[in-house]
C-alpha cells in the first residue's frame, strides 16, 4: 500500500507539472574560475571571476555579498580589485546571477606583509582515448604537470560502472560490458587547485570494428589574460589556448606557432613568444592569430615620470677660529618604478670645484673651497664616506657596492663651503647597461647652494 501511494504521488506531481507546462528550462550559471587566495599588504589584489551560463542569452551580473572594506567588483566583467592595508585572513563571497537564478563562491584571502608566491593549478597534458570495445580492457594514462611540482591526486568525477583510476599514477582501467557512449570526467588536484577533463568513450560491440574517431576541428582561440595593465618598461606574457570541436577548451599552444601583432609599437611591443613589453603611456591592442583564428588582448600602459627633490640649506663660511660642522641635506628620487633596472645616480661637481691628484696619485677635492660626504649603507660598512672615492670623469657616480641599484630612493649628503658664493650642481638618474654605459636618462635636477660670507662678531 505504501509503495502504491509513493508511485501515485510521483505520477500526480508529474501530471501537474506537464499539464501546467512547467518544464525546468533555465539553469543557474556556473563559476569556472578558481579564486586567488593570497595577497600582500599595500599591493593591489585582483581576481577575475569567470562564469558561464547554459542559456547563452542570459546576461550575468557579479556581486560581492561578503567582503573586506575597500574591495569592489565590476558587475559586468567580474573583476575584483582591492588593496589590503592590514595582515590577516579575509572572507569573501561572490554571487553570479542570470537575473533569475544565481550561484555563489566563498573563499578566504590570506594577506601577508611579505609577498606570497601564489599557487598555480595543475594542468592535464594528455588527450583522452575516446573509443573501446566490449570485453576488452580500456586503458588511459592521464598525465598532468604542476608549476610548483606539488603532489597530484587523480579522481573520477563522472564514470561508467566499474571504471577506476589510480589516484597516484592517473591510470584509468575499465572493461566495458555493453556497447554505447559513456561519459567520463577527470579531476587532478594539488590539494588546493585542480584541473579537469571531460570526454566520451564510444564502445563498439565485440564483433564490430572500432568506430572512426570524431574529427578534431579548431573552432577558436583564447588569450589569457584578456587585458594587461603594465608600467613602462615592464613585461607580461600571453598564454594562448585553442578550442576544438571535440576536445573543447584547454589545449595550450606553443607561442612560436602563433602570430602576434601590436596596434601601436609606441605603447607596447610583442615578440614571437608572446611577451608584451610596455614602451610608453597609452593603450594598444595585441592581435593573436593561429590557423586563421584570432583573439585580441587590450594593453594599458601607465608611466609615472621620476623626479628629484632636494632641499638645500643656507650655508655660511665657517669661523676660522671656530669651524662649523658640515650641514646635511637629502636628495630624494620620487616615483622610482625602475627597481628592476640597473640604475645609477650621477652628481656633477659645482663649477670651479675641480678634483686634483695628491702626492700619492689619489683623486681629492681642493680643501680650500669645498668638501662633501655621502652617507653610505653597504654589506661591510655603513657611515659617511668622502665623495672623492666615487669621482669618475669629474662626476660623482653613486650606487650600491657592486655598481647596480641605489640602496634606497634617497641619499644623504654633508657639505661645507670655505668661500662665499653660489654653487650649482646637476643631479641625474640614468639606466646603464652591464658595462656601466649610460642608456636612458630618467630625470635630472639642478641644485643651487648659496653660501654667505663670514661676518666677524661685533666686539
């Protein structure tokens, strides 16, 4: 009796739904991207949420339902941006809606004071075997790579009866007992992120020949990322993937097999391996082609010019009987976005201050007119150093101990003048090559020091 009531209830519900025309046609969207779970204090965090919808006419809208202060999301593209200020763990929930149904994704961002190398997902590198025969063992050895060489685990998310996969080696084994088409889903995980592969196996009867595999037709290509924001002289790399009629998205292409073109070489250039280099402020498009299929990458280049600031004190000739101590001042390099370059700091000597050689052949400055010291921070010594040790062809050349980057974005000087007058020096910052030859001047500034004459005190 109980079984009869259950069957009757099911039939009644089905009749009502069909009679009312209530077929479920709309499905919720699916989030296909993996969240970025690490960030650094003071550096911009971005996560481009990607989602798909089975109804291609639906317009997807992105929301944040749980998020830290200052975080925002582009409701049309799903791009999340945020600059964390304090170290800690922050919970985030993203909602994607098609106007009727929605889906959410929740995750936690770990913010550290020091940069954390983000974990990259593994990638399945093998193509599935899509045919089999009743009574014969089907074998497919799934292989995957991981950028961090993490230990990978293989599993089946969809499979026919009795199919198994070795979680360590990725070897799939199955002996089909019936002919037909069987769906298979594979997932490989590094413990945090994963990659997946879906395909179908066509199983023929034992007395039939194996069917011819479906043709693989290229239907399009995609680039990752779709947009780049670069600072002048910085680079980014384009990854190109192919979409095939049978295998779907996910086949990463060799960049040398693609053609890359830029719409404006004064803004950004691109080489044969898909490396985009920012040249000057503005926007440009990078066109990528592969076997008559095309994709476009938008590039925005920003450039904050460097400048030099210096506040020179008012000097005076010291009392011959009671010499004054040298006065200190700071020369600061502002908006230095070239820490990856070989940058040197040049300080020309004031007019009339000509270096000479002493009795030992060392370069010195005439003590009758001018002295100057530089505050130096190095591995073996920290303190004030006479600038004569850094004079090269009437210029003081400053940098780190090995002649590469400035240690800080500012340098301290101490100076004392023995003659009244106006002294001018020129400060320049240059990018140099490996041999120290000047390549590009980033900024310069003329610094003027005024020296008052000594006035004896009244009796």
